[in-house]
């Protein structure tokens, strides 16, 4: 049976993490929180938990999975979500 690869080598190398810092256009398109997202965020206790949950929510949208190390979020993403 032939081996089938779904990801290119570059895609496989960056899967599960940020390959590069998202552009401003990507941040505005993908990393926003709509009303339904904000409702989920508000269920968390404490600002630190709300911020962390928000980061995980937008990260899973962009990366396609949760980060192995949740601290490996680019500063541009942290700043954008914090706004």
C-alpha cells in the first residue's frame, strides 16, 4: 500500500504552532472575538483566565489545534487579543 502524506514537509514542521507571526490583516480577520466568543470568555473567572481562554480560542482557529506550550504565542497576537 502506498504511503500518503497529507501535509507537506513545511506544513508538518509548523503543525501545532505558529509558523510565523500573523499579519495585521490576518489578526483582524481571524483573531477577533465576536459576541458568542465574548459570552464564552465571560464565563471564566479572573482576568488572567479570561485572557488565557481568549488566546486559546483564537489560537485553535489559526493553528488548528491547541499549542503544546501555551506560552508560545507571538507578541503580536497577545497584544491584539489584549486590546
